C-alpha cells in the first residue's frame, strides 16, 4: 500500500521531498541543536549530509519502505519540517520534526491528523503509533491532541544521541480504529 505523494490540510501541504528541499531544510532546522534534541540523529553540519538524507527519503518512497513528507504552508514551497511514516502489517508508525520558527502553531498536530486520517481510510490499517522521549512534553502533547493515548513506558527504548549515548525511556502512544 502506497500513500499519495501529497496530502493537503487546511493550512499545510505534506509532500514527497525533492533535492531542492535540502538547502532549505538544512537552514530551517537540520543543524539546530534545539530542534534535534530528541531526534535519533545528530544535527547536520554540512549540506551534503542533508542531500544524502533527501536521497534516502526519495529511495524509501520508491522502495515503499517509508514515506517521509516535507511540511510546507499552502502557497509556499519552502519546507519547515517533516513527518515520516511507515507501514508494518496493520500498523502505521510515524515521527515528525518542526523548525523552531514554526513550533507552537499547531502544524505538527495538523500534519499528524492528516496521516492518521489517511491511515484509517485504509481497510488493512487498525493502529497508528509513535514513541517519544519521556522528557519531550511537546511531542507528547501533540499526540494527545490528536486523540492518541499513552499506552505505556518503554524502558531504555531509544538512543537520542543529542542527550545520551545510552538508550532512554520513551512513552508509546497509539490510536486505533
């Protein structure tokens, strides 16, 4: 099952990334240590790293293993974040990141709702889930706003290299049909 290459919400366009996005994403947030604090990757130091990442995103779409989408405002081409999701059996898992300049405006919530809405229109999808570091309260709040419930604590679950080289505890959130 392959999602559309573009989603449209009230204010946003979520679309398959292209190579032209690399310098914009690099400047917007990929080198920002505040934005990348809870990511599973370190801030990028060079544009080449972002170009390699975008190539990997495009390849993931082609292989249908992941479906990363850049997030833009309607009427603007410049991405300010991403939402990335994958399908495993009857479950869609996802993660997102938003540039500081666009945080606290409901964009992560709106993008997440779009992915959940699409997922639950698929007959074989029954669950959408994501995890977040126990200290990432903003991300937890986004998931709660879209109706996801905290299912439990995953001990020593994810390495967030910008905080620690050891796995950290995470909360699992999910919503089901």
